[in-house]
């Protein structure tokens, strides 16, 4: 498994596995303690695994956590998504940079999203399953959402947005959400 740094988001990493493909399908290692440690992350820091299933066109995000933030490993285990990370750490050299990732069940690429970065994705297939490995237990009081179509983010979603949660529909602007983060 190769690991590369994401130049536009300080501290973000891509884990590039090598799926073994044959007539049965494929086999792929998606987490390797030694590789994670060699990349400078503590493999024991992750506390929770979650999965979401979305239909084509769904946008989940943009989400970030206040307080200590939340680092996560994100992978599309089935289907395809356009994954988006925005650096919202004011002291970061890549502050306000946005990066896009094509995550698919075929490539099994994992993105490491550092704490303090907003994250979201749009499902490109029906369905799309996204797996998360999170470094802190969830605390809903720390949840911060940002409007998916905020002009300050200028995210180029590839499909019309078909569905989103009520929370995401009612999300504040980037400026309002940023006040909660400082």
C-alpha cells in the first residue's frame, strides 16, 4: 500500500491499496497498522468505525467538529463518490484550500482528513457506501455543518443534489459556521 501526501491540504494523506483482482472479484487490504504508523499516524488513535449508504445525487456535508476536531479515514467501500475536503484551520499553510477525490469501490483509496478540515461527499452511484474510521467518540454538541453550496466554499458538485438531511439543508454559511469553530 502506498501513501502520498495531499499537497493542497496540509496533513491530509491518500492511502493507495493494491486490490488483488481475479475471476472471483477482488481482495484488498484497506487498513494496515504498520503503514498507518509509518505515515506518522497513531493506528490506536481511531475509536469508531461507521458506514453510510447513499443514493445517487445525495450530498452529505460539509461537516466539521468544534473543540478538538475530528480526524478520520474515509473510503468508498462500494459504488462511487466525489469526496471533498476543505481546510478550515486558520493556522494552516493550506487554510481555505479545497481538494476533491474520486473514491470508488474499485480503487478502495482511503483519504485521511485531518482534524479541523470540513468533509463531505456526493454519491455518484446508486448506492454508494462510505466507511469512516474516526479518532474520537461522536459528540453531537460539537457537530458543525456548512451549507454545501456556500459561495465561500465554491464546491463544484458534479450532479444535481437529489437529497440531503434536514440538518444539512438548514446548515449555516461558512462565515457563521467559522464563528463556532474559533
